[in-house]
C-alpha cells in the first residue's frame, strides 16, 4: 500500500470554520479518510483531515516559505513589539 502524506492526526485546540467544498473534493476527502483509517487503524472524521492537509500543503510551498522568511526578516521582533499598543 502506498505511504500517505498524512500520518496520525493529533488532537489540538480547534478554531471553527465553515467552508463549502465541491462535491468531488468531498468524495475524495472521504476516500482519503478511509485509506488513512486502514493505514493507521485510527477512525477519524473527514473534516478532521482538512487542517493537517492545509498545513502540509503550506509547509511544502517553497514560495510561501520564502515570503514568510522575507516578511519575518524585514520585521525583526524588536520592531514588532515596539509597534504593539501598550497595555496599562
């Protein structure tokens, strides 16, 4: 069996989003869930795969990583903290 890009899904504190998926993407998500369940022995809801898939996609996007590095390098932490409002 091929090795999937996602492994076991960690439990993390969620942020709730409501999204619409094309029917074909939803069917593929369900199929992916079934394969992942067989591979890991972990039963999971298809919606729980969306966040790790997005995270994996973004972490593999070199242009995105380069953009984040450039942004971080152009805004050193001292500049960021000095631009934050002061709390009294």
